[in-house]
C-alpha cells in the first residue's frame, strides 16, 4: 500500500515569511508548556522548520515549549506501528485569535528527536 500523497501549500507571493515548504499534514500532537499545562492539538501543516496548529489557550509569541507530534511512517521491522514520534523543542512564532477559545499558532522547531513509537 502506498503512503497518502501530501498536498504542498502554496502561499501568495510576497505574503509568507516561513522558511520551509509546508505540507498539509494533520497529525495528532501535544504541546507541553513550561507552566505544566498540556495542550492537545492536531497539526494543520508541517515543514522542516515548524508547524501550525490550533489550541484552546492563547500562547505568547516567543514562548518556548516542548511537543510530541505523531507522524505517519512506513511500517518496518522495529517500528511495527507505522508511526514515528517527533519530540521537539519549539517556540511560538505567531498567534492568531480565530474564535473564542480557538487560537492558531505558528510554531518554530528549534531542535527535535525522532522516536519510533
């Protein structure tokens, strides 16, 4: 079985300051804030430099946090689940208030480690 094809997001010329190409990839994730709060989320898109997600609590631009993102991966010996966990050290690049209790967050990945689930 072939892996699903990912759709690359094309920004409008001159309006996007992100460094990496983004892929429309919805993956379950958790954000671990330094105050001890854990925020469950799902990524909307992912690049080699960061990801975008929506959370129920406002974060602060520049705020540092850790995250776990569950990425699809081909099933292989030693990784029978077909899932890899990306453990990241991140920082908030931007925040958008989308609705009451819904905030879009652009996250920059500063460091990461890939862990077979």
